[in-house]
């Protein structure tokens, strides 16, 4: 992994073979990023994505082993159990120009992984929402 800091943002190059969520989570811990916005593009493989089923309160998983274009990676960073937690959704494209997407659990960089994190320089938190069954953003109300 390589990175460059510009103001309150970071440009991060995740190397071929590295696991994206693992690498970016460690990066957030090391840089003390507790709240932020993240985006990215690249080429990935071994992608584990899902869609949340509100009735069963569980994710439906799908794993893609082949190399795919990471067309879009959008997410946020907040503290969950006092550790930076990346919540991201992605859009993937295959060589037939077909598109899939969902909630990202993990993926590996196949060729290139280029990400931008904007550090909000504050703390936001996630807490379990019993009704939904997920740790959702728990923000102060002004």
C-alpha cells in the first residue's frame, strides 16, 4: 500500500494481491481516521458482496472469483466497537460489460486499487439498531 496526504484527504494505492477492507481498516487505525468518506476504482477479484434481507436480518452473499472492474466504491467510516469500520457498497463490471453490485464484505486487488479517503476530523459511531438488525450510524441530533 502507498498513500499521499493532501489537506484532510488521503490518496491510497492498494497493491495487487492485498485485501482492500483489511488494508484500509488498518490504514484508518494507523492514521487515526474515525469518521470519513471513501471512494475508489480499480480491478479486483475474490469479491464477497451481499444484499441485506430485512425479514431474516441477514445478508445474502455472492462471491465473484474472476477479475472484475471496480466501477464504483462508495462508503463511509465510523467507529464500531471503538474501531474504525468501513461500510461500502460497490459496483462491478465484467468483460461482457454486465454490472453487479452490493454491500462489500471483502475483495482482493487483481491489478489496481485506487481509493480516496476524506477524513472528517471528528468521531461518528455505529450502534446496533434492534429493529433493523444492523449497526447503523448513531448521530447526534441538533
